[in-house]
C-alpha cells in the first residue's frame, strides 16, 4: 500500500498551496499536474487581489460590488466571508514574502471595472499571479509538513468501506499510484481547455471537476462561464491558450475599436470599456464577426507600456505587435468558471471526506459573473481557512480502500479538438436551445466512438453536464446569455 497522508491536495495553484501551508503540522501531499507550481492558471493571473485596504473603503463596499457583478446570484454570506478575509489575506502573503507594488502610503491600490473603489493590490504591474506563486512555492518547499508530488494526474477518488473518500488514484511517472489520505482537497482549477480559446494554460482542462462529477459529487452553476473580452487574437490555426490583455489596460484608459477604427462601447453601455465583463465580451465577439476588434492603449499607456504592463508588452512584441504604437487585435476567450463542485461554508462537498476550494469549487461567492480580482482572493482566503480547519480536525486515515474501478486514458488530440470546437460553437458567449441540443448530439456521437470509463470520458461528462445546465437555465443572466431567452431582472 502506498504512503498515506493526513491531507491530500489535488492541485498546486494558490488554492492548493494555501490549504497545504495553513494545515501545518498535519502531513500534507500536494499533487501537481506538471512541474511544481508552474502548471495552473494562478501564475498567469495578471489582475491582482481585491481587498478593502484603502481609505473610505470597507469589506461591505467590496461585498456590494461583488454582489452587483454576480447579478445577486451569489450567496451573500459567502461573499461577506470572502471580503472580510481579504485584507488579512494580503497581509498573510506579505508575511510569507510576496512583494506587492507600493506607493507613498502603503500598497499601490488599482481600480478595475465594476469596483467602486481603488482596491486592487498588484505585483510588478501585471505579474501578480507569478509573484504570489513564487512566494507560496518558496514557503511550501521550505515547509517540512508538505510533500509535493509532481507530474501526477488524479483520475479516481478512492473510497473506504464506509463510502467516504479516503484517497486518490493518480497516473504518475511510474504508472498508476494510490495515495491514501484522511481528507482529499480538490484544488484543481478551471476548465479552459474545454473551449477552443482560453486564457488558461493547458492543464486547466476540467479534469478535476470531471473526476468529482464522475464520483457523484453535487455540482452547481455549471452554466456560468466567464469569457474575458481581450485575449490576443489567434494566428491562423492557433488554438488553446491565448495571451491575456489585462482589464487594467482599460482601467488605465485603453479603448476598444472596430475594424474601421471607431470606438463601439460608448454606444452600448454607460460605462463604455469599463462595462461588466460579459457585456464587453459579447460586444467584442460581435465585432469579431464584423471584421475584428482592437484594443488601443497607444494614448493611455504609450511609452510606459514596458514598465507598467511588462507581461502584456512581452506577449505582444513576441507576435511582432508593438502596443506603444499599434492597436492590438483581440478576441474573447474562456477565462473563469464560476460553477463547479458545490461546497458549503466549510468547503465540504456532498461526498464525505472530499473538500473543494478555488476555481473548481462553487462556493457561491461569484454568482452569475465574477468580479475582477476576486479569484486569486478566493483561492487564497478560502484555501487558508480550510487548511486551518483541517489542521484542527483532519479526519482519520482509513486503514484500507476499496479496489479501483476505472482505467485512465486522456482524450486523443483529435477528440480533444472536437470537444473544444463544439463547445466554442454552441456553448460560448451566445447560446440558444437549438445549438445546445446540437452540441449534446455531437457530444453523444463523440462519446460513442471512444472507449468508456477513460479519463477523457469524464471530460465529456463534464461538457455534457455544462450543456444540460445551459439548456435548463431559460433566462439570460450575467455570463449566461441565451439569445432565445429573456434577460432576468437583477434582484
Ligand atoms: C485581468 O487582468 O483582466 C483579469 C483579472 C481577473 O480575471 O480577475
């Protein structure tokens, strides 16, 4: 029997590492899909961490903005917990060694769309995720209670005889491994690779959520998928992860232009380029069909680009585009999944022994549309809180687990592309019943051609559950826009 741990965390982004660090002195294993700390979305995050740290701001005002962005489909109690924990979360990271941008009076607080106050903490301009991950990774490496297991893909939850989740089967460098644990924490991030274009890296493929669904965990809000309005437009034949052009550029005054060089957002929303993310994303999508959309920061940022937005600058220059001089072609791309495994206030899923935190979890904080810079915050704040709880009361490690029932095989490249294409065509920014039904039929045909019970099969199950949730919600609200259904009233 393989080694056993008090806590096993699937995922090595901000949520997983926050659980692991806060759970000391319990013995924690962290399963990382690729090289440690470099495989998930966290390190790519250009937005910052929202926290009411400025004069005149408060957690209640931060909560009000979060509820408004989420169209009040959020859980107000979860939102209050998140926004109240935010200032202490930034200070915790500071104590761990994260270096945030500072001004004369403390943290340099930025303002982003739909925030009524300047409350976004950044690091090196647009490199916040990379800096936070650097600090967490260093702390985890130095922590004697944390073991990192790299290049592992979890594919099945292991059960004890009484039915509770008591470990994980993973594919690792030497084949299938069993890791037993008192508590299993899912912190596997997002679903980007389910769509043709995404701002997420390739390992954010929804397999963590798929594994939980296959085990019978309850899900919530699967239809709420956020698309970022400004990813760098793909070159011919390019697919998968596209570089992000952070919303902070529009916060700094960059404007969106159509193919003839005219601004199109002022006619669509009073807040123009700083309208809610779903509104801007659909407008960019529509302009794409008319000849293209472009982000022009030449006046607003100009020569300060390399210093203020080094990550975006490098991505554009690598494509031969100079954002100091030229408007940059942009498209919307899948960015964040508000839905996921349903959890309660203590991050418990419906399966005893299984917890979930971060993007894979549906904690209720984001509602129908996530407010910018609340995602790193959620992973950090709720991850840390869960780690502290498990440090006090991690369940006993079961002496044995039942035999595994499943095989592991990824989707092959052709099936993977077929899945991402059908989701892009029918289940992206604009949906309607006919298209969603067509997508379900295409998915069923794809499933029928593939061997059952493989890892890839679970990702097909995830797509199926998402499509069914999109069909079931016969209203347009937040990021879920149905061209054949009325817009819901915002309560
Ligand atoms: C961005 O920088 O535009 C993304 C920030 C976020 O998604 O919170």
